[in-house]
């Protein structure tokens, strides 16, 4: 009875695993590609799966045929086929053909995905974004537009976006599951690649994709998320212009927000930039750029975007992201100070 109960439990877990594997959202699944790169990689996954399943089926059919048709009915030794040139040629040629079927499109896709020649041209019109990874957050520099933002990547749809990746501390990996495979961010070299965001798939995902760190980097590795906002090229150009128009820190528009700005200037501005211009990149990268904080969809990449969660994060960031570098960098704040600071931060918007 104990064995029966054990097997029932195993069967239940197996069924649950199968059912739960189908749960998810379009902005998180590699099996719902949302761009040219993802389409190519998904096609290669399907091709390799078809080959694997085909080989298994053929082997199983041969096994069943041999098992039932050529069962030994007496003690005679069956005919020996060692040294058969025909058989040796067959089981040598078939794997080679299967490898060629997989290798040719794989090599072609690899060369296509590795082509980043446009981003190295002097007068390129291609959109290039410098991605810089930190413990445990991301910043995004648009060198052609001379702006910097953090935690939320903003990109146009239906065109190639080129990325230059580097880590500022330890190895991380930049990954937007629905749009393309991961790429490491290293401390000693720059990796480059491109992605394309399909407008129709973006609409299905609410124009918001989730990005993650895909390289074990510390205790908060699983919480090192970022978001990707997609929009048309016209909307993107408007966003860029709105960012570029912010030449100095935005002024608070209420009395409590003004108190929050004063607190920010005393406790936060040494690490956090509130203008998008990259005049001092070394200062802007001590902590996330907050120029458009009020427009974001998450606090610290993982919490709901509201004043309550802002206060929770400021009150004790270690609770939410163990090992983060913000912990212990400022004096403890009262509830009134937290209310004022959260009011100011939520007012940091570039587009109304």
C-alpha cells in the first residue's frame, strides 16, 4: 500500500508539472516568439525537436519489428551481420545527413545574428543602446540620442535594435525571453548583438516585455529584472525628444513633493541622477537613473509601482533584494519623510 501511495504521489506531481508548464504569459515565454531573432531561434528549436522525435520513432519501430518478427524460436544462432558494408554505410550516412539538416540552418542563423556591422559605422542611423549591468539593476544609455535611463528599456518596434553589453561588477546575462536568446555581460569585454520587436506580438503583450539576468550573480540574481516598453518609431522619437528636453532636475509641483525633493537632494542625489543627459556617466551609474521614474511599471524592477511599495523599498531594500548596494547608504527616515519622498519620485515623468 505504501508503494502504491508513493507511485500515486509521483504520478500526481508529474501531471501537475505538465499542466503548470503550460502556465505563463506571452512576454515571458520563449515558445511564443515576438521578433525576428526569436522566430529564428524558435525555428531551430522545432527543427532539432523534429529530428530527435523522428529518430526516437524510427528506433522504436525497428525495435518492435525486430522484437516480434525475429524472436528466437529455437537454439539456433541467428545469422551474423558483422562486417556488412551496406549496414555500416547506412548507419554512418544517416547521422551525417541529420547533422547536415540541422547544421546548415544553424550556421546560417548564427552568422545572421552575429552581424552587427551597422552599429560600428560612423554615420549609422541604426539605434544603438549600451546596456550596463550592476548588482542588481540595469541602465541603458542611448549614445546617439545622448540620454540614459534605468530599469526600463524603451525601444521602437519593427526595426533592428543593436545592443552593446558590459558588466560593471560581476558577470551577468541580458535576456528578454520572448524576443531573443541571452547574451553575457562581461567585465573585461563588450558583447554585441541585435533584436527586433514585432509590433503585433508587442500589442498582444500590452507593449511590455520582461527581461531578466540569466547568469547566477549573487543572492538577488532571481530578482534582477528589467522591463521593456515597446512603441512605434514615431512614439519612440517623441519619447526621446521629451527625455532630451529635461535639462535640469524636474521641480516638484506640490508642497509635499517639494519636501520630498529637498530630502532627495540631501540623501539620494549623490547616487541617483534625475536628468537623462550622460554628462557624468561614472556618477549616473552608481545607482539607477530616476529621470522617468514616475512613468515606470515597477519599483526596483519587481514591486508594484505605487507609493506604498516605494516606501517599503526605501524603508528596507535588503528585505526585497538581499545583497543590494543601496542598503545602509542613507539615514533612517520617518513616515512623513517617506511620504514626501515617494510623492516626489512618483512625479518624475517625462510624458504626461
